[in-house]
């Protein structure tokens, strides 16, 4: 079968994304953004904009679209624009122009004159460190600061002081924008009192609920459709500004409305990964055994304090065996665009700091970095009784070291002509979770089946997983299974996030499939049915009984039922009280740094991962490759720059760099497959996000190996490596 | 993008007769029109004009409408030119962008491209945001208190090194100007970037014959391996005989307000041995007069290193 069912549609341009939908009479909206970072809007002169050609309406805080901020249990409150005159960041949506064409709306938007009463803006994370606040509790409810101390140890300071070898350093990571290929966009259409919103999101039912709440409409009257999502990465978890505005304007104007952010607007009118600063102290015995880990983290956060990047909770809390551990998380409220989840929130920037520090410790101990990691391998998170359900990190390092030729590494790197060559490695971990998900399975009388859940496939491959797991659970070929996703009228699939979709939806399929088969068998043996009174069983898509067999389609035909449907649900359950769950990996990379001009080129990469059972090998490999490449991007290219006045200095794809093909060598991905049925019956753990974890540290560690220069911030730039 | 009137003159005379913005490949003009940075009322598509042809008989003559990719692939082109072209933009852009347009491309300064920000080049007298802003990519040579933007063309750096000229046509006739004189330092009038008069058109690039320019190269240092502008680049050509430099051409890009010829470095190289030590000594003069900004002091050192690297690659062969 096709390794990725939606692949042909996507590469031939036939996949219909949200903004690809067009309707008769459709108007176009353009969002107006603030050009100060903090203050109040005193006036907005919209006279010229209103009289510009084609303009239908100009909305502002003085003449707003009525919107209410919706709240979800998973993501908290979502801000909606124009409900007051406050400006909290540069590039904040403050107005909305609707016109007959996109160009007319954009031209009119440029005619809007805004008067501000500007207030001093706080925009520098460094400057704000001194006045940082404690972060709210982590997502699992743990407090911002916590420690695990061995018996008789008074404090982490004592534990560090008693350690024969100590390394201490402070690391910094830049903010990042998701920069999905599909900009945040929506088409909203009202028809007979029902609103249909076509918009890429990570959860169709969640978006429908958000829009209904924001517009104070009944949930049943909002229908959200997103069969294809052009990248999300956490940035389309919350419902986006264009979706709210298009929906409200379509209601106000009684016309379909399309709205898409420009690429430049995506950088401020959505939400970003916050920048972080992290101080780490590691105390070890001379043989490398960790005695103490201290990891203090600061995250930038917008003034509404809506999201904090949990770097120490996401890494040092769980990664190594240590007798003493102390972590803390603080936040620095700034006049910056909103922050939110981005792939491996916490783990990605956290692992840059922790895995750099581990490499620094290996250097201090004159120990091989892999050996140091293996010496401190944990059977359970520090201070917890629940052991890892299935951990094969050692095997990842062993297999990876052999595959990558790690034994040829020397502590000083090597040279090849004018290039300084170094190897680096790092651990990757990402928690294995399940979110609540419901899946409906329908058997049709033509011997096909349908597996449907509202959810979303933002490029992760969930659509294909539905047909693969559906086929397996129904004991039929996956080609016979039609997967259906991205429509809020389907059973609630929840959110495609947290690397949970395969485990969540897959487990729900494994609940729904036996149910629909039971219903089929009851139907087949019911009075008047072909197997009336017989002892029936099911195999290979057929009902068996009394020495005869029929396909399920034949049975349905015989009883005059075109189809039967059953649903199944799954969520994190009892397993969480028995074990700790995580996926694991070992990252390797080789870099070449030019002797004269100091540019860094990644010349080889390998990731070896333990993510339980792999459902779709090709899609899994693609996910991991994408993550590893993103890790290189974070290490060498990507980083939001905020100016003193709060303006994003590099808010477009010309100056916000991501790697191009020439930057990325062949990427080797390998899986050690150990199905984890303690986590779920499918045996699969998440692998969407783990690919990026550790990669930036592996690059930085390789740069150190090549040059002897330790760069403690990302992205690493040429000037960081230029000798005086 | 504002509304504009588009016409497509078929002769140079017709093109010169009607004022408007000339459109060749469109890779600068259309980009800046979408950003509202350039708002011409009339756009003249000049692609039908007979400003084509690549002649390598005696030096080079390149029609202004030749595409970057075609010039780069032409067999008679000096290596420094083809390498500068091939390290510019992306293949798709090189297929569209013209040689004349490349020389006239506007700066990549992000404040120039953002109409919400002051910029003396876009709006004279409004101020320079880059001097106190994010200026890592900006110039350290040839700058003024009014503007610190770099010139973005790689091709122009190679051409300056080769003493190239541009042939200009206007309603008053044709004139030929050395490229080194064509570009203007920003001074107090950064909006004036070159010697082009209103209505005048770049017709042709002329490169005088220089046989030893067969021994030339272009090194471009940037934040990623392709599709990115230079932090620093060096165009070099060397005439080496018996281990000594007889003559040299050196120019740098990405570091100056205009493509920057390094005549003092050339002078230091002339007569010296073709060794790393003498290259390093000569390159010391590269950053003479540099005025680094808050974020780009590293360009002073990078410039010298880029020149040394280019000279070494030319004398030792590529060691990539």
C-alpha cells in the first residue's frame, strides 16, 4: 500500500487546505498589527481605509467584532483581538479590514492611522532575569522548584560541594517561530445558522468548541473542517486569530470570509517558542557517577504569562540517575508576542543545556561522553518508585556508536584539509503519553471499513496510521480501510500534540474494533440472519459459523444493513500508576568547521531511537528526520531576535533562517524496536517530537570537539567561533 | 501592492520615452512592491528589448537582460564571475533575475524593507534604524551617519575586481561608466545609490580582457550554505609566476555600502611570495577604515580571513 496515503495528493497540489476553499460572494480579510510593544491605542483613523476601493468593513477596538476569549482545559484561555485598547507587544492584532479582494483589504489596511500612548516596554530576557517570577505549576502539577536529596544531605549546595568534580555553566536558547508552510488562515461560511470553518488546526473538535465559545454560539452550530494541515508543530493547537476574525466577520457581514496571515504576520500574530536561560551545575565522582544535578531555568513569557518553556522539568527532572537533584523554573514577563508549545516544549531547549553540560563533565573527567551517560543510566526518574516500562537507551548508544564509527573519535577532533572535524552525541528523551481520543469504526456492505476521528494529521502520518491499525484490528487489508480525519462531526479525536496521536487513536481503534465485530457477530447470528443460532466467530474479515463463512459485507447485505458503526475511546489510564513512560534516543553528528572562516557544516547525522513498536516505518523515519533537521536548525540557524523596542528584527523567511538542502547531509535513522505493551496494547510510544531533542547539543558538542570552543548558546554563529 | 499600469515597450527608444519602473526579472522590484517599499504608478516590462547576448571574444560583453543562470553557465566566463553568480540566490531566482537588475538590486537591510520603520534610503530624512538596531548583517566600510546598509550583489563584487564598466543608454545617448564610479557611497544622500540618471537604462556590462583572470575565484561566507546573502565575500584573481604574485585583484562584499575594491591589499600582494604568510600580511590592510557597529565587529576579522582563504584556495587548489 501507499506508505503515506495523502502523499500523492500533497505533492501534486490536490490536497485542499483551509485557505484553498472558495465560495461565491466570498470577502477577504486582512489583519492590522500594532507597531509599538506596550501602550494604549488612543485613536484609529479608519476614514481613508473605509473609503478605499472594495472595502466592506474596518474593525478596530473602537468598533470591534464581538468576541469572547474561549477557555479549554488543555490549553487554558485563548486571547481574542480588539476587545480592549491595550497593546502588549509589537505586531499584536489590533484591527481587521474586510474587502472584496485580498489586495484591496491589504491596501486599505495600510491606510489605517493608529495613534498610541506608548509606555516603556520590557523586551530583554537578560535584563528581566533579576526580576523573574516563579513559574506556575508544571503541566503535571509539580511545583516550579523541587528537589530530591539523599538521606542526610541538607541542600543541593552541600551535595555539589561534596562532589569531587563539578562543572557549572549557563546556557541560552533563542526563541523560535513554528514557521509552518501553511500560514494561519481560515475560510468561514454561514449557512442556515450553521458556521463551517475551514482552517488548519491540531484538533477539529477543539477548534469548533473554541469558535462556538468565542462567538457565543451553540457548539452544535459550529462545524470545523481541516482534512489537511500544512504543518502545525504546536503552533496550531490554540485556535488562531484569522479563524476567530473570519468567523465573526462572516456572521457580521453575512458573507463567506477568507483570512490568511502574511508570512511576516505569522511571526508575531500567532505564538512562538520562548527564549530561555538555564544554569546547570553537575557534581560527580571521579569515576563519573553523578552525585548532584542542579538545573535552574528562566523562560521568557508574554505579559499575560500564558506559557512557559519548562526546560528543567522537561529534562533534568527525569533523565539521569543521581542521588541529589534540584530544579527550578522561573519566568520573565516581557512585551513580546505570545508564546506556546513548539515541538518538544521544554525538552528541546532543555536538552541543549543539559546535554551540553554532560559533555562538559565528560571533558572535565576525561571520560568518553557515551560512557559517562551509560554510567548514569536511570531505571526510574530520581526519587520516584515507578520504573521505566521499557528502556533501551543503552542499546541506542551501542548500536549508534557502531553505526557512526564513534570509536574513531578523539578528544581533540581531527582535521581534513582546511576543515576541523568533530563528533558529538547527546541523549534524547520524550515522555510517552496518551490524550483522550474517540474513534468510530464503520463496516460497509461493500466489504470496506471506515475509521473516523475528528483529530488532525498535521503532516505526522496519522491518516495512514488509522488505516494501518484499523486494518490490523479488523483483520482486513489496510487498503480496505478508509481513514477519515479533520472534521468536528466525527467522534472527538482531541488534539494531535504531545506525540500522542498514534498511541491515543491507535488504542481507541483497538477498543472500537472488537465492539463493531461483536455487533457484527450478534447481527449475523440473529433471527433471520444467515448464521441464525450458530456459534459464530470472526477472522480475516469474515464471519465463520456452522462450517460456512461470509465476508462482513455479505452478512450486512444479507440482513439489509448498509453499514454498522461502533465507537471506542482511550485515555491515559491505570498504566500511569504502575510505570514511568518515555521514548529514548541517541543522537550523533559530525561537523566540519572551516579553519579560516569558521562556518559550521553538519556532514553526518545519525539518530537511534527506542519508541516501542513502529507502525509505519517510512513515516516514522520521516518524522525523526524532520525533527533532527529542526535540531540542526536550532543549533546553527534559527532564532528570533527581539529589538529593544519589541520589534521582531528577523520576522520573515529572508532573515529568519532555516536550513536549506545544502545544509543537510544524508540523515541516518535507526529504530531499536521493543514494543511497549505496558504503555498501551498497540505497543507504540510517541516519536513525533523526540527527533529534535538532543540534536542541538550534539551539534554544539561536535563543534567543541572540532574547535575546542564551547558555545553555550544557540544558534551558534560564525562570530562565536572566530579567534580574536 | 498598489495598483499600477503595466506596459511592454519593444524598443529601447519606446522604453526611454515613457517614465516608469523598469521590470526585468522582477526579483527585486516585485518583492519590494509587495512590501509597499516601492510604489511605482507605471511599470515597464523591458524583457522584449534587444539587450541580450554574451560575447567573450575580447573580454566580456554581457547584455543587461541576460539571465544570471545563463551567464553563469556560459563557457567563456571568468571563474570569479560564474562562481559569484552560482552562489547568489537560488536556482529559481537565477533563472529569472537579469544581470542589469542584479547590479541595481536594492539593499537587504531589514529596515529598508519595513515601511513601519524609519530609513533614510527609503524615506530621506526619516533616520537610520540600523545604526542603533539589529545591525549584524550591515556594513563596516563606506558607511555614513545616514546609512549603514550593505550592497547585496555578489556579481558586482566580482565585476569591480575585474575593472568592469556598464554601458548606459538614455534619451541623451549612450555613455560608459566604470562600475567602481557607478556606485555611490551613501554620505548624506543614501537614497542615491548610483550614477543612473532618470530614465536611463543599463544596457550592457563590459569586462576588459584580463587573461590571468582565468585564475580567479569567489568565496562567500554566510549563515547557511545556499540561498543567503554574504556576511563577507571575496573576489580574487591572481597572476602568479615562479611562486611570486605578479598582479592581483581583490574585492570584498557583504561588508561595505558598495562593492569594495581592496587596492592596498592588491599592492601589498604584488611582488610578494604566494605564501600563506604573505597573504595574511597583505590581508591585514583589508579592513582599513572599518567602522564596526554594535553587532558586526566580527566582520573586521572575518574580512581578512575570507581574503586569505580565497587567496589560498586559488594557489593551493580547492581543499573542500
